[in-house]
C-alpha cells in the first residue's frame, strides 16, 4: 500500500491497512536526534541502504522531507491560517522596550523575554548549539482593558486574513510523493483554549471566566473565526484530514474542568469540527496531557482523532481504545519523554509492541512519538521506527 492509502484506510475505517503508519512530531534543529544525524550523515550515506535509493530522497515542492521519512514519518502537514506576528522585546521589569537601539541590544543577549502579537510573554535562550530555544512564561495582557487596547491597536485575530495557499505545490506533492508521504492540512496556531489563556495567564483566565464570561466568549469567537478562515482557505485542496492543536491536559487530568469546557469551548469546537467536516475532512487534534475526562464532549462535538496520548500523563491507552476506539483515531502513544529518551533499543521495542497491542487491534491507530524529538538519541528514533514496522503489520502478531 502507499502511504496515502495506508492513512486513508485508518482514518476512514475502510478495512485494515498492510501495517500501522507512523506520524512524527517535530525534529528541531537543536534536538539530539537531528544533531547526531547531521554528524553521521556522511557515514550513513555509505552504509545505510536507505540512502542508496533515490526515491527515499524527498525533496518536495513543500520542502525537504527526507529526515522525517528516514525516521519513519509517513505524513506531512500543510499549514494555512494567519501568519501575522511580531516580537516586542521586554526589559527586566516586564515593559516593552520602545527604543529600537535598546531593543537590539537586548536581542543580542543570550537570553531574554519578549511578547508576541497574541499577548504571550515568552522567554528565549541561546543554546550551546547556537540555536534559539523559546518557551511560554506568562500572559502579558492581564486585564480586560489591556486586551481591548492591544487588539484595538494590532487587530483582533479574525481581522488578519489567512495566508494564501499554494495549490500547485500541494498538487505536485500529492502526485509525486503521495505514495511515500500522506499530506494533510494544518491550522497554524495554538487552539481556542491555549490562545485565550496564554495571552492573560491562567489566573486572569479563571477570573474572567467567573466575572466577565461574555468577554471570554468574544476572545474565543475571534480566534474561532480565524480558524474558520483557515479551514476555508484549505477547502480547495481537498485534504482528507485537518490537524489542529490545543493543549487541554496535564498529568493525570485536564487543565480545565468539564464544566468550564462545556461553557466556553464546546460550541466553538463543534462549529470548527463541523466546518472541517463540511469540506470533507477529518478533524485531528494534538493535545498534550490527559484529556480523557473531556473526550466524551470532544467526540460529541465532532472530533475524529486525538494525537499525543502521552504515557507520563497517566493515560490508560487500552481503556481509551475500548471506550472510544470506534469513534476516534488514536495517534501517538509512544513515550518520547522517557522511553525514547532514556531507554534502549530493546526496551523501546517492548514498549512499542505493548502500545500496538493496546491500541492497534481492528485499525484506528497511527503510531508515533507523543511529542517532538528533543533529547532522543538517533539510535532510539531508529529503534522506534523499526519496532513499528516489525510489530505493526496486520494481522497483528503475524
């Protein structure tokens, strides 16, 4: 089977594929995986049969996909949505530095903080590799007046048009590389929940939910309209599925209560998933953490698949398969933060086999790491790839 046929069989429950496909998250430039690959690429080119087959060199019109393909990745995301953004450097007191010369001096430092268009206060640090690493610190817009003034000046999310899509490049990719890599759509940004609380911080989010619910609705609706614009931009490309992201969970439980989700996010997500279905696509959501308590509402709203399924989040993968396997495509579930990072090829094979046994029966499962490869040794990334290829063939156990 081709990669596209394999994924479509899983997503559409159209019989069993020849084997379970693999979805990889990111392999950043600063990751151990990529650094080791770059160091050993010359030697691999002369010793690994993968590199002797020109068809494995995926230099596509949407970029080079060879690295992901080498580590087993069989799908690629084409992103649409608003790409409008900026970074405003802030000083030690949390104030935006307006003077450009002073801001430039701060940017030259090895670490610092900035605020982006969406009101996220992020930190950055220059790694030993020379790469820049960023992370979320807090919301910059703590009060309603600050939020209204900020987006009054810079435009609300829905007021920024979705970027134009490259129809020719997408169709060329599907025609020339679809046998080896399945292409699906992707909405560019964090989700309705993340985008809302990131701009203000969780404390202000909780306060506004209790004291000014209509204003929270206004924010969520603006982000929703931005997403709907992205779905409309993707419509002419006829993707079988659309990926989106919203980290709703933490270790052991969701980040918000089912009651809060029902009040503020159920209807917006129902509208978003409905729009995705209206263009003939499935809705697949990445969400870190344990969101099992929210799954009944997400499924009822129209969610078709859940990606991540982190092992350290205390998820009972077999139980999720039993309860939701007929309704949800399960994606991921391989422990990237512990097993792939600290395990051995032998222990990784055992782990992969156990997860396939827990979620692979009857189809509906796409294997892969729960999250990005960060400190995953290259040999462990290869071990995961090989284990899925070995134990993921249907009928399972054969």
